[in-house]
């Protein structure tokens, strides 16, 4: 991998964008195609009919909510160029840009920073591991030593 691509796909928080489940995924496009196909046949009306032969479709609205989330949680660029992976502005990106940092690894307070709270449920251990890795061993080639993004992949 070229150093420029590696840098471009390294988020300010130390995660590697190419590892993210939403980065250049196939499921968002497929979910969009499924939604369109269901709309074409007005499946919403079919699902709304109470019947012992289709009681499972009574949860159709919840299914559509998840389907919409699958469609919208997609990105084709890393955080550096795409502006983050959340619908809300990323406090970590804003902080780094305000301080002129390339990433949190340049900050002396990243280990106690409260801005990482939003990442804890899915990727807390990865963030701290990766930030320390970049700080201690440099940016070049760091992605080969990275830790998987998601907590459930750490087992």
C-alpha cells in the first residue's frame, strides 16, 4: 500500500477507515435495491394486512427503519476527506483540525480524552492501541500493525 493512501485512510482517532463495515460496502447498495423492489410491489400494503399467514410482517416498519440505516451508513471516502463517519459532526475531527494535528496521536491528552466516549461501545481498545502504535513507532506502515476496529473482533 502506498504511504499516501495509508495516510488518507487513517482517521484522526486512529481507526483505519478501510476496516470499517460501512466503508465502500456492498450492503448499502443492496439494501437500496431491496427497498426499491419492495416499493415497486407496494409491499407495505401487503405487510399491513393482519393475517395468521403473515403475522411476522407486522414488524415491517421496524424492518424499514433498519433498511434505511443500512442504506445511509455508507461512505466511499476516509474520514480525512469525507468529514467523518457519523451523521453528527465529529468532535475528534473538529478538535484535531482546530489544534492543527494530523491525528490524536499528536496530543498529549488522548488517553484521557472524553471525545472518544462515542467510540467505546464498538472500538475502544482499537483506538487506544492504534494511537499508541502511531505515536511510538511512527505513521509510516502503521496500518500493518493496527488492531481491528470492532471490539467483537478482538476475541
